[in-house]
């Protein structure tokens, strides 16, 4: 199919790209823009390794056509660290050892950031429910859940301090 022109902002940087009508957002991020922190796990939107934020909402980039991202604000794991400072959720994942092999970690972190803005309570049961669709094959989720609870609490404190 013929290429189409799209414009989107990725991690604060405006992009004008030519994409095929069948090209996926995850392909644009990884192959065109070199943002390989967004992982491809299952290609069927089941595992969540490709989770990014699009207009502030968690989406699975393997299930979004690049054309659907035209005009969107996209944030990847690479866009969380600001001015050399880790995002509170990244810090929490490190503090609570919320990873083993790390393959699912970028998607987990991005989903967790979205949870904080969605109002998910920073409580283990609520976090586990909200994580449905983001899979980890290595851990028992204990460190991940603890990290997300801590990270959300830190994000909310930071937000209230700024207000």
C-alpha cells in the first residue's frame, strides 16, 4: 500500500514520518525512531511488553497502527527519565527489585505510570487487577506490585507538592 504522512510527538520531540498503512506503532518506535526500550513480546496484544503512553493512556503499541497515532503524544520508557533524573516509577522498580530478566519491565513501568493517573489505588489488590494484560514470566509479581504501589504513592506526593 502507499505510504501516508503522519505527525506525532514522541518523548517531546515532533516527528513527521512516512508510514505504510499496515505499519504498527511499535515498528515505528523501534525500527524508524530507534526507541528499542519498547519491546515486542507476543505480537497479539496479550503480554503488554510493548506498552507505551499515547495521549496519556496506556496502549499496546503492537496493536495500534501508526496511522492511528497521527497527531498523538507518545511517551516511551526512554521518555520517562528527565534531566538525568529517573522517574519515580523507575526508581521504585529498582528499589523493590521489580524485575528479573527485564523484558517485561518497560511495559510494566509504562502501565504503572498510567495507573497513577487513572486513579488506581496504591494497594496490592487494585494494582494486580489493573496489571491484567501485562505479563511477567520470571517473577511472582511481588516485587512488581510493591514497586508500583510505592511508585504511585511517590508520583502522587510529587504531584501534590507541585500543586
